């Protein structure tokens, strides 16, 4: 007899979790607390003095207003940032943790505590059990049982798939932009790590939600970077725009965007990524073509209901040539990357209104704390952080400008390892759209009857190849 028990049965969409969290913020009975306070005040006034009654009524009203403001801030966090873990309670918190995992929950709680949002009892208990100092926990107001942490530094440091550094100033930037997905401009000069960040974020997105389809526009077409998108991106258009005239670049972009619009209308959920925004912006300015900027703003402003998002990658925050005025919209989150080799760009970038100003000494300190000698600005909380170490899916070690030994998914690495049976299997695993080995074996290989035999053999191949990307893709760690 088969059991109906299934520990993974509850699987909700991000929108469903947001609805649950929003509902929990409304279950506070503030109006009844005010009414009860007035009743108690009236009793106290008759039993003691009118002054005592007035004081009790005033305290009840003020504390309820404070609680209402706290609820309103939590609702903004849910609606604008998709941050729900700090609001969920009881079985909902446990089910959410089971579905999205430890890294996602802790990233949300770190963001929530950094923004000083109130925490549910379940979230507070989780942080306490994880090692936070209980003496640092205090109540927001005497009238509510919602609690918060005094500082985000109380969050325990963890080794995650996207970061192996445990410094208190290191941010899990992959989770910040990918869970939930934000509309972003990601900028930094060449070699700062934009491609590596996006490559890891895309793998996080696909692992969390395979339904999300990704359309990638690459005006650089560097073979050494193909590994960033191999097996992850659903549609990719590449063109070597170096040396092309502005008219040729814009004509190509118009054709690609026409295809994207038709494609996106057929998807339930989509993400558009536009690389080399500075190159495209220069061409757009010279030809007076503002189509890219208009599409980005429309997607950022109106795409939420249709589950459409957009990421723009650029060399700098000055994307006015594309027709974008980022300081005028709150729908696009800025992410900036700086390495120890190019801190001089900060003087130029600080003219941009979308960046929080930072002291150069502070920036250098964050770079020193980073295991990859980089700092990252995250517009979601308007702070600079130390950059975590991320798996490199390209064929290039940008810091040393040398081929990378981790780039097993690129054309160059395939040439080096030869066309052996193992290499062929690695190639298939890298390019398959399936995100579980079961689906890969059953649906792509057509070997469902050999599942129990092939699955451990394929895992052994991945482990032997020391392929971090496939281990992450199929959740083997």
C-alpha cells in the first residue's frame, strides 16, 4: 500500500508566499487593541482619577500607532522587495524554509534586520537557535509581541553556494538580486565581475523556478564567456559589435528586440538580460534610438504583473544615452562592482545620484575583507559590501587574465579535455534544460528503466570532474 505522505508536497509560488505573508501582517487586531485600551482607561478613570485614565488611553493609542507603522513597513517589504521570511510564523515559516532553503531564508532575514523591520516570533526563534545573542533582542513596543534584532550583525555567518567567506561585511549578492528577482542595472568596468555575478544569479533563478525563461542579448560575443550562459539561458543572441558602425548595431538590436517582444508574450515568466549597455548606449545616442531605454523602463514599471523582469549590464551608471533616467524610477535596483584594480572609478561614479557616497578608505577596507578583492554596492539597502567568492563559469580568470580551470562548460575547455565519453556526458549535462538528474535521465536520455543504475554513475562523473557548476545546477552539494 502506498503512503500519501510527502514532506515536499507544499510548493507555493513567490506570489502565493507574498499573499500569505501580507495576510499575516493584517492579523494584528490593532483596532480592537485601541478599543480595549479605551475601555481599560475608562475603568481606570472611574476607579482612580481621570488623569490615570487619560494616560492609559494615550499609551494604548500611541503604542497601536507604532505597531501600525511597523506593519506598514513590513507590507512595503513584501510588496516591493518580496521579502517574506521575517513575517511568516509557525507552520508557514517552516514550510517556506523547507521550500526555498537555508540560504534564501537567511538572506531575507539579514535584509530585514538590516532595514530594522519587525520579526515574527518564528523568525526570531530561528535566529536565536542559529546562535544570535538573546541579550541583543528587544521588543519594539510594549503593546506588541513582534520583535526585531538590534543589528544585522547578529546573523550567523554561513558557508553557502555563492559565498565561502564568513566576514560580517560580505553580502550574498546573488540571493539579493535573484531571490526574488529584481529589475537591475549591474555595472562595473571590464573584469570587475559582472558576468560572473549574473552567471551565478541565473543558476539560482533556474534552480528556484525552472518556469522562468531567460532571453540574453550579448553585443560582445566573447567565446571565453560562453560558459556564463551555457545550459541556463533559453534564448541567446550574440554579435561582435566591436568595430561596427552605430547604425549596424542599432539595426541588429531592433531585430533582436522584435523577436524578444514576441517571445516574451508567449512566456509565463521571463527575464531579459542586456549586456554591454554602454556600447549599445553609445550607438543609440548617435542614431537617436531610445528603444532600449523605453523597453527597460516599461518592463520595470509594468512588467511585474506579467512576471517580466530586466537586467542591464553596463560599464558605468551613466546610461542616459539609452534614454534611461534611473534617478527618476524606484523600479530598478543599482548594483555596482569595484575591484582593487579600479577604485579610481568611484570618483567618476559618485556624480551619479543612484549611488550612495562612500569614503575611499571604507571602500578599500571592504575590498580587503572580500575573498576576491572586490566591493559591491546593493541599491536594495543603499549600502556598500564586501563581495563574496563565486564559482567561475567562464574560461577566463579575470584577475590573472589566464584561462580558468573551472570553466568546464566552455568551448576552450572542451578542446582541452577531448571528445571522450566522459566529456560527452559533461557536455550533455551542461546544455540540458532539465534541473534534476531524474528528469535528465528519463526525458533526455530516455533511460527511465535504468534510472537507479545511471544516476549514481552520473553523479560520480560530475564529482570526478570537480564541476562546481553542475553540482550547483543539480543540487548535489
